[in-house]
């Protein structure tokens, strides 16, 4: 079983509040970095990894994250919220006019654990649809899918092929030197 992330309700609410504020500031002020004073990081000073996802209706509007904890969790959420609004290369920067009806979520990641698999079938047999976040890497090519992607790609074969394609690797096979890790998540949603 992939471990998840537990967080008390006040801390969860604080992360959603920080993300919403960073998204609003980014949409109104543009590319200036959203920096929180040290007091704003309390009570979440411990390192953590997160993704922030923006949606307009059912359509993705931005998603940026961190796979490994390397800064305080609150700072990571702030950085990723701003980046999801302004720096996702798939979308133009978020404008203030788009804030009405914008939904967002903060996803916390557990540390990634390697999956021992040396061929495609062995990996597919170990996947836990709906639960596993997956990171794949072969050489310099790397990609991840959050567990939420299982909603759109519930078949493990299709999930793996789409992830290989995202990484720029040949899908349908097993790239040489492929490494795979799984992680759990806990997602909290909000709206602006």
C-alpha cells in the first residue's frame, strides 16, 4: 500500500489559504515572485513536496509541483501555486479576469519509493490504479502522473503508455534503463 499524507484540518486550511493568496497575487501582479514572510509559514515549517493544480470547469489551467521535499511545505505550496498560475509552459500566464470560477487543489506527496520491475508486465502487475502516483525515468527523460490522472486513464496499460509518451519515451515497450517510483498523495481542493 502506498502511504498517504495526514494533516490536521487547521494546517490543511492554512495551505489552501496560502495557495489561494499566491494565485490571486500572481494573477494581479504578474511574474513577481510571491514570497511569504517567515511568520506565514508557521505552523508548516517542515520540508514537504506538493503540486498545485488549477482548473477552469473540467479543463486543466495549470499544474506545477515538486517531487522531493527540499523546502518548508508552506513555502513549497506558495512557490507551486504561483508557478501553476504563471509558469506552466502549456498555458499563458493566468489573468485576473480568469479568477472567477477558478478551482484549485493542493496535493501533498509522500516520499517516492522505488518499484522493482525489470519489464513491463512486472510493473503493470504492481500498479495500484487510483492510488499510485508514478515517476518514470530513463536517462535524462523523466515524467510523473499524480494519482488523479487515473480518473482519465483507468487502464494501467494506457496510464503507463501516456506517462512514457509524456517523458518523450517510446510507449508500448520497456525503455532501456527505465526506473520507476511510486508515491502516495493527499489532495485538498478550494475555489477562488
